[in-house]
């Protein structure tokens, strides 16, 4: 199911984005 795959990817991306943003603020 492509929708299930999309939702699964959508769960992973925000977490990695959150980690990247957290790293940016820590390096400031």
C-alpha cells in the first residue's frame, strides 16, 4: 500500500528534522 508507506516515511522524517534543528541550535 503506497499510502501506508507514505505515512511510515512521514513518521520518520519529522524525527530526523527535529534532531537536525536541535543540533543547529546547540552549535550556535
